[in-house]
C-alpha cells in the first residue's frame, strides 16, 4: 500500500504512524499551509504570503518525510516538485526568480500560468537556460543525498507547448 498526498493541517501522531506502515509515501505540494492559503488568496492582484518563497513548502514536505522515516526507515519516500509550474511558495521559486531563470514574455516580465485548480500567478522555470536546468537537477540531487528522500516526482515533466490543430 502507498500514499500520495498532503495535508494542510498538522499531521497527528496516529496519521504519521499510519504513513510509516506504507510501502511508499509521496508527500505532495499540499503539505502544510502554503498551498491552501496561496490558492485561497491567488485571486488578489498581488497575492500576500504565503504565496511567496518565504512560506518554504519544502520544509513542510521534508518535515513529514523525516517523521515518517524516524518511525520506519524502510519506507520509500518521494518528494513532489512540479517541472512546469514554479509554485511561488517554494523557496526554490525564489532562487529561480533571483537568478532570472523563469520564462519571460515579450514585455520582459515573467509569464504566469493558472493551474487546473485556478491558482494564478504561477511562473514557469526556463529550462532553455542551462543554469535553470542545473538549479533544478541540483535541488533534486540534494534531496536524494539527504538520506531522507528516496526519490522525487517531477510532475508535468512531459507537458510542453503544442501547436493547436
């Protein structure tokens, strides 16, 4: 049995005990308050925190993974990180923005997408830049080298621009 998901509320000890009995645990971008609060506030012209890298989504996912591994080191754990949407509440999104590694429009400003949940203001990592590729892969390598994360799930890696028929 496996688990794929996240909770916006703090996990209870019983919940963590249950996860530690799974064979595979994938912790999603919904872990902690960042996703829920960002989605709720995404209609604002300038979304407030936690719609910025200061929310630190990575910390919530890794904290849950760490607690699961402490209960059962044999559980295979996976960290979720989208390969298309550069969700603004990840610290990594701040690193991409600071390095100017997001896709820019003809006006020189970052292009923003709206995801399938209606969240607005999501920038796109510019994998046309070797430095952006390196940053993304180094982040994954860091996770895998942490001793906590056994794998990563780069969701939407196969999504690309297509010509309309």
